[in-house]
C-alpha cells in the first residue's frame, strides 16, 4: 500500500517518543537482495527483501545500489506491525565525476585537432580537383590545320598524363587520411557517449527512518517501479503432422537495463501496462462545416483559417535527454505523431490554431500544452504514475470460474519451467516458479512461459488457376483461452522451420488461422481439354467453348481436407452471354462473382478429378478475349 502520513500517524509518533526515549539513532546498511520482479509490458516492479534485528528506538535503514531509473513515488515498504515508518527519502549518490570530466576534456581536445586536420585535408582535395580540372581543359589536342609533330605531341601528352596520375595518387593518399580521421572521430564520439551515460547511471540510495518500542527481529520488503525493462510475447508453433494437435510454446522476450542485475529472482510477466490510462476518454462535440475538418470549429477563433506547423522536442525534465517515441497529439482529435531519435516532432494541421497538444510517454506523466500561435514548443515532461494502481496482490493460482467455454481448457505442458498462470479481471500474469538471473545489459533473454497442446483443425486450400499448389493452414478455435498477446511466431511443420508469422490479437476473429505454407505431398494439376476448344461462327455471333480438368492427388499417408477454388466468367455486357455452364458436383457457386468452391475430403493416396465447362457467345464484330 502507499505510505500516507495522517494526523493519526503524528499522534502515534508523539506517543512513542514520550513513552520510549530514543535508544539507537544509528544508521543500518541493509543487505537486501532482489527476491521478486514483476515485468510489465513497459517497466518492472522490483521487490527487495532482508532480515533485520533492530534495537528499540529510531533507526535509519539505508538501501544502496538501487536502480537509477526508479519512480520515486512508487516506493513501498512493509515490515512487522510493531515497526513505525517515520520517513522515506530517495536520493542519488554523490558523483565522483573528476576522472570522467578530465577524460571528456581530453577527447574534446583531440576531436578539435582531428576536425582541423579534416578540414585541412578536404581543402587539399578541393585544390587537387581544381588542378586536375585545369589540366584536362588544357590537355594537348590534335590541330589538323598545322603540320603534325608526333614527337612534340607525345612529349606534351606524356607530361599531362604523368601530372594527372600524380594528382590522382595524391588525392587517393589524402582520402585515406580523411578516412582514418573520420574513424577516429567516430570512436571518440562513441567513447564520449559511453562516459556521459556512465555518469548518469549512478546507483541511488533509499533511506527509511523507522522506530520501534522494543528490540525487534523482522523481515522487511522494499518495492519500487523502475523503467528500462520490458517484455513482449513470442511463440514457437509446431505441427508434427496434420493428425496431431499443434504444440504452442509461449515465450517472453525480456530486456532490462535498470542498472540492477536480477540474481536468482522469481519472475512474473504481466500483460498490464502501468503507464496506460485507466479512465475512459470523453467525447467532444462533433462539429462539421463546409470545407473544414471535423471538430475544426473547436480551435478556430478567427476567419483567416490556414494550416499551421508546430515543431519542437520532448525532453526528460530531470536529465534534459530527448525522449524517443513520445506521443504528441492534438487534444480532442486523432491527429498526432511520435518523436524521432532526437526527440523531435512535427505537427502540421489547421487544428493547431489556438489548440492544445497532449504529450505522453511510458513512465512519464501526461502533459498538456497550449499552442497559442507558437511555431515551436520544447516540452519537458516528468516521471509519474502511482504504483498502487498496478500492485500485484498475490502469487497464488487464481481460479477463473466465470470463463465461458464449450470445450475443456488446454493445460500447460511442463516441458518448460514450472509456471503459475494468474487470470485476473483485466490482466494475466505468468509467474515462474524457478528463479532466473537476468543481467542489466539490454540483451534479449528468451524465457519459456507455458506450453500448450492446442486442438487444431487442418485445412488445405488451392487456387489451381493461379498456382498448382496446395497451401496448408491450421485453425485454432477459442484461442482466447491461451491468454495470447500480439507478437511474432516461428512456424514449424513436420520438424522443419518454414518461416515466421505475426499474431495480431486486435484483428483476430473467433478462429486463429496460421499458414503452414506449401505441401508438395498434395498435388494439383489444372489442364484445358482441347476437344472442347471450339469456335462456332454460324449466325451473327461467335461461340467459344472451354473445358478444364482439375486433378487433386493426396500422396500423404493420412486423409486430408482441401478447399479448391475456380471460376467461370461473369458478363458485364448484355451482348456477351455465358451459356452451358457445368462443373463438378458439390461445388458452391457465387453467381455475382462467378466463384466456385469445392470442399473435398481425400483419403490417403487418393485422387479426385473436377471439371469446369462454359460457353461464351458474343457478336462477330466484337473482340472478346476468352481464356
């Protein structure tokens, strides 16, 4: 829960001071360890634990080497009821920056010398290019009006050739020096970025003042929300053959640069986002006028209505660093953009006129800024979000009795680490029951969360008119049972990697369809039968007949279901008639589009033939292309 100081706290504190004089005002360096980490889609809640033996009186508990990216308003502390919390103080360690500053000064000086040298060599290259151009313009040319002196011409030509050759070699040598200087400048800039980053990533300190009326042995917990940690879903989807269910391996792709190594910590992956707003949006009046965008009247205060452009940067209010990927929107509209790698944004819309822009970024408070006819606004935003909105309240298995399902739920296979899946009202958590060690290096860590055996129906489809290929897809119904998130998927069929796919739950219907690619063991052949290739020229009209055969063969050792598509032409001209349409039985015909659809069940090693026939009649004076 959040720490709140009320009048009752103050009275309790006063009574404790009066009843038990201060016996210990010492500072205790708490040797805590990271026990649990709940990783959200953006951010992570870290829980530290320690065992303490406290003397009666007041003590200052100091937690060192805390993440420099924590949100100070998210700090929570819990202990025995006999312990009274007096204050919580969060501060950064004092930085020892003299060696770094000296190193930075040396690099800046070296860069100045290198830049001067670079400009000097570039000037030399320009001079050499001008000299080469002059020589080429004044190179000797044969003059037919004069007697030809071969030796003089040869001597002059050799001179110019030798001169240009030397200029080329000299230019090449200088360009090599320029290349080396650019490489050194690149390396120096990388060193400067590293030194600057190291300067800012100083571990922080949390000091908690507590009081107890008697000597107390207690377990304590400290938790806080930190940035620079995230996870996203990824999957391995494996189909051994079409007679068996799909194996769905649910994985987390985890990255963390919190400044703290998570050593043997129990991990929980939550699909919650602490920075996501929890209040429903409010609709503004929907005004429409001639020639203006919807809602334009909300921001228009004068008759001269023209497009405005607003630029600027979104910055971290504390460090001044640019924020990449921050959202910048015009309030009350869906007109917006995101910041680039330099934190810059550009908005161009008439709605900017006397309007308001809304800036949001993960881990930071949302900020509104009035435009007020400005053309550039740099926007510093501060860290925010209260932790009590997303506190994980339990780690036990939570039943989900309200779930409606007609079939038995798939159970996770224990091929991966033991995992407890907690289904809450609005979120899902995957709690790993074995500890993991995740260093703060920003590298991707793939962690298996669950394994499901998913009941699957397999379906082949083919459009032989376009491709004589059978494509296999796997269809999963009631996919919501598996708590899927949008993410990438690796597809395997018959123990072979066949490619990648994407699962986008925002666009899914009741059935999740996964393409497993081509299957050469189901053969398709479509041919035209020449005996029906007739042109009838009797009367005032021509008649052309077409007949196609489609052969489907299943070379697999198991039965397959396949959908075959074909078509007959559809006339859009009353002078063109489609006659004597015939096709293999059990086809479904969409008359408006002329599409034919067969659903065929083929046994192992079985073959089936289909056909399509039709005639096209049109005036002799017209040209109609009939396939």
